[in-house]
C-alpha cells in the first residue's frame, strides 16, 4: 500500500533501469548502424571483386561480431526488471506490448539470426549473391528488431490506440495501426536509427583515423573513411531534421517535457531557443528565482517555430502547465489533479459496486470514471509541482545532444572534403579529433535518451500512470543488491569488450 | 570439388556442415561464444532465478487475482502519493 511505499525503492529501481538501459544502449546503436555500412562495403566488394574490399568488409564484420556478442541479451535484463520492480506497470501494459514484442521475436529475430550465420560463415561457402543478400538481411533484421521496442517506448510517451479496462486493470489495444504508426513512434524510430548510423560511421572513422595517425593499413582506412563519412553526413543531416520533427511532436503531446528541456518557466509568444545559458538547478516552478545563472542567449522565435511551426506562437511554460493559463486555454496540473482524483474515486466505487453485485451503480461509476480517465495519473500526484520533471538534467542533456549533433555534419564534411583534396593524411588535427568522435557520438546518443526518459518524469505512461504507482512494493535493499550486481557484471563485460576490441584493432585486417 | 546433383548430400546435412565448418574456423568467435554462454548462464540461472522473480506470477495463481491486486494498488495508491525527492 502507498502508506508503506518506500520511495527509496522507486529511486533505486529507476537508477537500476537507467543503468541497464544505458549499458544496453552502448551496444545497440553500433549494431543498428554498422550493419548498413558493412552491407555497403560488401556490395562494393561484390561489384568490384577487389580483395582489398573483401578484407575491409571482413575486418569491420569481425568488430561488429564482437560488439554484437557482448551486447546480446543485455536488453533481456530490462524485462526481468519489469516483472520484479515494475509489476503494476508490467501487468497494465501487457496487452499493448505483447503484440509488438511478439512480432519482434518471431519476425525480426529469426530473420536476423538466420542470416547472421550466413554472413559470417558464408565466405566461399555460398554464392556471392546469396552471401551479399544475407548481409543486407542482417541489417534489415537488426533494424526491424528496434522498430517494436521503439514503438513500445513511443506508446508510453503518447499512449494512443488503447482503452483502459477497469475489470482487468489493463490498457487494451484498440487499434494496432494507431500504436505502430503513431507519429511519435515513427519519429522515434527514424531518429534512433539515423543517429545509430552516424554513430557507426564515427566508430569506423575513429579506428581508421587511429590507423592513419599510426601509418598503418592506410588504403583500408582511407576507403573506410570515405564510405563512413558519406553515410555519416547523410545520417547526421537527417538526424537533425527528424530531431526537429521529434521536438515538434513532444511540444504537441508532452509540452511539460519541452518546457523542461528549454528551461521555460513562463509561457511566451515568440519564444526563444536557448543558444547559450547555464540553468539554475535550484529554481522551482513556484519561486521567483532567475531560471538561468548569469549570461544567457536566446534565439528569438525559434522555440515557437520548433513547437508550433510558427514564429509568433505561444509556447506554454512550466508554470502555465502546473497552475493553468485561462488566457491560452491551458489546463494545469492543478485542474488535472482534481479530475484525476475523481477518476480514482470512481474506479474504487466501480470496483466496490461490482463486488456488491450492484450493476446499476457500477454503470454510473464507470461512466464517471470514463469522463475523467484521461487524467487518471494526475490522481496519484500529491501536489501539482510533482508534474515537473528534473529540469536541470533535462535541459543539460538536451543541449549537450543539440550542440554535439550540430557539430557532427561538419566533422563528416571535413573528412570528405580533405579526402577529396587528397590531404587527409596531413590534417593531424582532424584525425586526432576523429579518434574521439565515437565517444562524442555516444555522449550525444546517451544524452538523447536522458532527454526522452528523464524529461517525461513523473510518468511511466504519459498522464496515466506515474512511476510511484507503476512500481512493485519492494524494499530499497532488494533493488540495491541487484543494482550493484549489475554494475559489477556490466563493468566486467565492458572491460571484456574493450580488451577484445582493442586486440582486434591492433591486429588489424587479415593479410591477403 | 563441385558436387553433382546425384552425389550432393541432403540439404539438412549441408546446413549441418555449413555451421560445423563455420564454428570450427572461428578464431575470436570462440572467446565470444564462451562469454555469451557465461553471460546467459549468469542472467538466467542466477539473476532471473534467485533475484528477479516475476512478482505477480509468484504471488498469485490466477489472472483474476492479479487484476484485483493491481486494481487495489491503483485505488489505494492515491491516498497520499508523493514523488521521490532528492536524497531519498
């Protein structure tokens, strides 16, 4: 029961989920992205018949295999956590997530697993055409695996195509297409996969740059860089465009998240996007402190444009979303809490009436519940300010992602330009920067997930279920134990991956 | 040597040989498979078994009981819910 709720448990369970998700995400983007680039390499080999391209393809395939092997099954831990730490949530979303995740298991996994072996073992054993087809299918299968988990994540942020069944306490799917093709899901998938391609491009550039600085495998490194930089440039530009589209979607369905990651406390017309500024971490939505410490620079109208596709439009701030704004017809958390509490009371009354066998009363309470159910989650908030996510973390993560994301196309362009000019080997500064680009890409990618997941707090399902209700009633100690076990296991696996990867990079591609 | 259609082994045997030869020729792959097996063992035989029971599956035997429990959580949770705060 809530009176016995251990808030420490909720925080430890959150921390554990963040740890496993972020660790899992160390491997996923490389798998998603590099399979496409390897498919390009393999295609060039089949087209040219050049042994150098074959050597190059096999080398990157081997590094992909290491990443895949160390990363495989790390995602399953999150499913363990759902059942143990988040049992209410797990029960409530079973009907929605069951279908997408079953499709992932049946279709994408088998596609990936079947062709994976042919891709690695198929050299000189199957026809060149079938071998190449298998490599492409591994890329398709890997990315299809990502579709369904991202659809599930998108649904939590924008829960469409469902209806809550008060008898089973489950959200039941009403419209599969609405869930699978919601604009939020489409944006999430395109943003995650395109950013993964740029991450994979950086992986190749980092290692190839290191080879060039050392004067080793020069031809292979130069060829790898040209292909990776082409893919990376296109992917990074596309990521910026669909990132903007994602921000628009967030503004429509999660305005509080947008306000948090821009540090916007007071709603504004012609709202500016923060170009430079240090967020005040002590500021609360109800106080009069300045939102920024010291100098800050906003680009006028850009946030309005991003949020509503119009420079002069009004963007609600956190205060508007907490306390309401009648002028702009914005319902605040204060008003939503009233309706949410009515929904909870009606749900309880419905349950009691059903238990007593009073179907007439049950119908009345059900009708009352249905009137307010879209605000169900607000009924569990203790005070309206709880609807505000951690602002400083959301703001910092968002701006780190945006700043790095804006820099990436320039890096790819630089590599292509100096490769074209034939002077790449002389540009030691660029090659030096190139060796750390994979780390920069990883920082941006992880920051993106922090924006998505921290920014949507306190909700596990937007507006419907806060994390405090989604959890299992366990003690903090139980979760702490497994948190540290995972930390140890993950650290060991990461060390193993880095050691094996570094060894293979040192060995380099097989000689002819 | 190319097999003639008559001497070509059964497709099942060819798939078996394909995998067998592929595994035999692995170099770094052997280490990776060892890591995968150890990891999967730790995850399923240790962590899942001892530390991550499915709470509702172990505590209740029917879906009706599980639904009732979750509904109870949903209706009673509203009485004084608060968000976790920094440091807790």
